[in-house]
C-alpha cells in the first residue's frame, strides 16, 4: 500500500510540471527560437512584450493554490504565469494572450503582465511592483462585507515589501480582520539587485508579525512543506481568524526578463540554487516512497509537454485582434463633458 503522500504529491507534481513546461516554451518563443510548431520564417519572437519567468519557483503557487477554491480570489505579480495556471486558468488561452492573439484572456491586449481570468477568481497580474496588494485588500474586504464563504490570496515578491502598498495593505487587512492570505514569493532578487542589500530588519515575515499578523516562513522549493504550511494558514483565514502571512523562500533562476542573461549574478549562487530545484526534489521524494513508480511521473511530464505543444500550435495560428478592438475595454470619461 502506497503512502498517503502519493496522491497529493502527484497532483502537486503535475501542477509544477505544467508551469515549468509553459515557462520553458514561452521563453523559447519570446527569443524567436524553435518551438513545437517550428521556427517562424522571419525569425521573430512570437511572444509580445516583456516576459517575466517564474521558472524554479513552481512549488509556491502549486502548494498554495491546491488549497484554494474556484470562488476564492487571487492577485498576482508581473511574474504570474505560475499563479494563473495553479488557480485553474486555461493554459491555451494564456499562451494565446502572450502571443497577442484575439483568443487570449484579454483579447491579446494584456500580454504576460496583465493576464486575468475572473472565471477562476484570478483578478490579474500586475506590471507595478506591490500594486496587486491593495487590490487584494479590496477584494477581501468585499468578501467580508458580502459575508461570502471565500478568501483572497495575494502573491507578491520580496521587492514589494520595500514599497508603500505593502504596509498599507497589511495594516488594512489587520485592522479589518480580512479573509486574506499574503504570500511573499521571496526569490531574493528585485529586478537586477539582490533584495537582501536593500532590506532592513529581519525581512517579510518579521514585518507582518510587527503588525500583529501571524506569519510563517517556509522552504519555498519544498512543495510539500509549502502545501502543509499554506493549508494551515488557509484554514485559519477561512475560519474567520483574520489575515495570515506566508514567506516562501525560493530563488529566481532566470534573469529579470526572458532576454536578460543575469550576468550581474554570482554563477556559484545560481549553481547552488539549481541544486534545490523544486521539481527534482519532489520527484526524488516521490520515488523514495515504497512502491512508487517513475513511469507515473514520466507520464505526467509527457502530458504537460503535449498540452503546451498544443497551446503553442493553437496560439501560432490564432487570429490577431481586429483594429476596432483598440477602442473596447477602455474607460469612458463621458465623451468630453468633464471638460
């Protein structure tokens, strides 16, 4: 009889593999390289706009979102593909959005940094650091006022903790006892600068504690550890005990954007980080379980790659947005009356 770890670990592994396969394919497509559908005749990049990859950080969205329901809300960052997929958004439509195609979530007008899928509670990625935090607070406050049986999860990076919205969001959530889980995806880099050199005090979790928000720090590359910690925090939030805070320490193995070689980084630091790869660790954990079979995980990987290949092919042939779409989804100021 297999261990009780097998079923949850298989599900978490599947989520991480889908994220990794998506990120690898999007990275290649953004650089104009060969993909499943072949290289474009003109050699142009197929992904439109900046692409911020979450490669190596897959355990955080997988472990957290496994505890979220469809009706729960989620806000993300400019590095948000993993959060979006883990929340249940359609992979094919997301790839189409990166390609700038009409079949994307936002009709090809949002791109990587502005993906949203309200149908699964994903309220949007955000190109501004920490800007998703007050949005999450507003969403959670609405849930409380409406007495809804739902919570909000707010993902942000370690760079966000040094911006004003961080303090404002945590303070409001604490004062009004909101159903909100703050998730600091601490990948130790803020664009091209190491976060530690810019951060005073003991870091993200310590700042949450100073405002009276219970906080937990966890190894963000251990998917079962993230899953366990997030489960306890989500249960506390869902039971009406106010906001909670998770600091998941991981590592950004890619550059700030997909075309950034990250030459500013110590190669030995990167080498050490790669040795803690969350997918490799989860695979080793799975295979250490008596009776577990490698072919099960191999099949999961093949399925993830096939799904992403299909998404690439569909996005490549999908139609471009009509020119008239430029005038939709925009705010009206009353046809000039305000003047």
